[in-house]
């Protein structure tokens, strides 16, 4: 930028202030890490406790799901509150969370559950990559909750779906080199992660639904009280026999959408995040000191 010096008649170059082009995700502070760790620990216990339950307990996920849902909502709220306390998460981030959650909830019915095709996965992966693991976890859980209300898919599986989708988006935020890895290499990384996360999502959700078939006296049935190794062997057989036909198409669709649309979506998300300027300090303009105002030219004789 050039400014004219009235005394010499020459133009002097004044350097412009540097523009920060780095996209800053919503960072994790100590409180956020503690809240996410607590939510994840509760989730792991909720998914895995039937494997360690006594045969006489008579408990099943259909009975513990309401209790998990009741515990999950305040824990999710705790993650949001912890993030606000750590980073000053503002109304712009909350608005972006609402927009992305609505988009994810709208994308899910497009596949209608056909052969496991769920287009919302690629959006959750890309959003978690750009906005960070804490934001991603809350986004995944809220999106699944909203889509369940939208499609009428409310049932004992819903809190488990919220946890699993939260983990999918959180894992994308934990992928390495978010500031330097760009272009095709980043898309390749995200496509590979999306494929793996799609299969793992189905596997984890099978662990929730598999316990329902206990007592059916089949070779892949869950048997409460049996040794852990034997139940895990049955579970692996169950996954291979029933789940891969749904998990693999979901993984393929996620890879295709990430490769075809990923670059455009990543640029849009990063542009919106850069303009939102999360965690940017708020500066208020002050009145100029007395006598500092520029005076216009005076008329002479």
C-alpha cells in the first residue's frame, strides 16, 4: 500500500499487516480432554459389559439403552461446556455446529439404509478433520440424534449410534499433519480413514446388536457367562457372516464421495472456519486522543 508524503511529494510504501491464513480448529484444553475421556470410557463400558456379565444377570442392551442415553446427554453437554471454558467457543462455532449437524441429518436418509450406504459419513470425516476432535465428537453425536428424530429411527440402538458416530468424527480430528498435508495426499488419507471408520462403525454397532440373539442356540449366538475368548470368536464369525455386506458398501461410498467431493468440501469448511476466526481476540476501537484528528486545509488571505 502506497501513501503520499505531502512534504516531499514522494510516495512511501507502507507494509500491510500480515494476514493469518492458517485454519485453526477448535482446540482441546484440559477440561475438554477430561470430558471426552469420560464420555469414551462410558461408551466402551456400555458396549462391552455384556461380554463380562454373569449368565444369571439377565441384562441386555435393550434394557440399559435408556440409562446410557440419560448419561450421554449431560456428558455431551459437559464436553460443550468444557470446550467453551477452555477456548471461549462462541456463537459462530455453535451456529456452524447446527448447520453441519442439520446437513448430516439430511444426508443420512438419502441412502435409506440400503446395503449400508450412508453418505453422511464423508461429511463427518471432513468436518472432524477441519474443526478438530472435540468439535467432531459433538457434531457426530448431535447429527446422529437429529437424523434419528428425522427418520423415526429412535430405539435402544440410538445412544450407541451417537457414541459411534462421535468417535468417527473425533478420530478424523486426530489424524496427523492437519496444517501441512494438503491436496491429493490429504484426500487419500481421509479416504483411507473413512473406509476404515465405516467398517469399524458397523463392527462396533454389531457388538451392541449381537447380544440380542443370545439364547437362540446358533453357532454365532452370544452366550452370557461364557469365556471372553469364546464369545469374541462367535462375534467375529457373526460379523463376517452378516455385517460385511453392509459395511463394505458404506466404506466404498465414503471413499468415492471423499475423493470426488472432498477437495471442494474441505475448501468450503476451511474458508468458513477462517472467516469465523474461532478463538480470535475481540478488539474494540477506541476514540482517538484529543488533537489527533486530521485537520483539513486552511484558507489563506
